[in-house]
């Protein structure tokens, strides 16, 4: 008997390439703004000398320069006091050449992170961590509100969740009506992403470290998004054949190699689309930060 063998060709969701396309669009936008005498400015605040944070901050600054955003960096000693840091935030809030303020997390243990986040002018909160912006995100009817700057919608989309939505959109993966499963419930990724996906019309399940029978949930996903920081958590038998898999995790292995939370080599034989690590969500996150800084500059000047 003749057997018919069909091999699925997996689509690699090339975040690096898509982010480059977005950056070209942003560069053109900034050139236009320059004609009206406006240059978006981003303040990047780094406290202490955590090596990973230093790399992230350098990367963000390099990307700003590439598109024409003016970045000002503030590298502060590990033992800076809460009040000194608050003073700096207050100065940046008042500085009209600064449109976005990014405080690189995590902050040292003696600093009350939430107070710092809440001290940032919500109009300059390009990370979208301020409770006012997080609340707007939850209420906002659709991601479209953000680009339109509607009062009832979010001002910005948080960078990583916004980057994931853009990666799906530009890869022609429809979200509306889909069963989406998110693994991870952090304030930075899982929770805001759940809000964004619901607003975009998806049916969303959020799993976390207390979830029982994770595999039963992940197998239901038409779109599976994983943000746990646990290398290899998602194996091929946990993935619905033909689904799209977005890997947010960044894990540095003993040999120095960066990997995600998904067993890429095996899952790519099951999924119809998968984002790699590195080169997937990471560059999209930075592209969204640049986009938010431009949005902030426009909103503040109008
Ligand atoms: P976090 O530590 O705040 O949250 C991790 C989440 O994973 C928690 O909600 C926890 O309940 C869940 N979890 C942990 N173990 C689990 C398990 N065995 N089963 C199910 N759920 C489990 O982390 P975060 O800030 O959301 O970041 C998650 C990962 O994403 C990290 O690797 C981080 O480096 C990466 N990240 C990447 C980007 C990017 O731009 N690519 C941005 C932010 C975070």
C-alpha cells in the first residue's frame, strides 16, 4: 500500500529581521519629525553593575542611535539611596528633551521598585509598567487604541507583549478567535500579554508554577507563548501539531549559549511556526521600546 507522507515545513518567526524592518519605518518617521524640529529622547537609568543589565542597556542605547532617538544614560552606584533615585526621576519628568524614561530592572534590594515605577510620569513610562498605564491596558478595547492614542486605550503597549503581538501580526498569524496559552504570569510578560490577547479577540489560558498538569493545557494551544526562564520546559509532546510557538525565555547555559524555554530542535518538527532564541522576541521588544519613545514624543508635543 502506498503511504502518503507529508512533512510540515515549519516557519521560523524571524524577530530579528522583522525588528530591522520596523526600525527602518521608525527611522523614516524620526526623519519626518526632525523636519518639525523634534527629536525623541530616551533616558536610560541603570543602577549597579549587573552584567546582564549592562548588556541590555548598551543594546537599547545602540538601537536608539541606529534610528535617531537621542539617548541619555544615567549609570548610578549600586548603593544609591531611594531619595536620590527619586530626585533623578523627578528631574527627568521635568526635562522637556526627555520623552521616555526607562529604569532597567531589577533594582538593588534596598530600593522600593514599585515606588520608583510610580514616580515616573505615566506619559513618559515607555515600559508601560506604571499602574495607570497597566490599568489602561486592561481596560483598552483593542491594541489599535494605542497607535491612535485614544484616551480610553493604552498610551503604549508594554514592550515584550507588544513585540509578541507585532511578531504574530507581521507573520500573518491571526490571533482573534484562537486558543492561546501563556506559560508564565509575571507583570512584565504573562499578565499584560493576557490582557492584550483578550483585547485582540483570543481565548486565553494563563499557566504558572502552580498549574496542575501543564501538558494538558499546552496541548490545547493553537498559539503557545512561554515566558518562564526555565530552559527546555516545553518539549515536543506538549505542543499541539500545527500550532505557533513563541519562546520568550532567555537562559544562559553553562557553555555560555543562550537558549529559550522551548526545546527548539524537537518542537520545530511539530509546530507550524516557532520563534528562535536568540533572534525572536528579544529584538521585537527593543523595536517596541523605540516605537513607544516616538509615541511618547508625539503625545507630549501635541
Ligand atoms: P518571572 O521570573 O517574573 O516569571 C516566571 C513565570 O514563570 C512565573 O509566573 C512562574 O509562575 C512561571 N513558571 C516558573 N516555572 C514554571 C513551571 N515549571 N511551570 C509553569 N510555569 C512556571 O520571569 P519574567 O520576567 O516573566 O521572564 C520570563 C523569561 O522571559 C525569563 O527567561 C526572562 O529572561 C525572559 N524575558 C525575555 C524578554 C525578551 O525580550 N525576550 C523580556 C522579558 C523577559
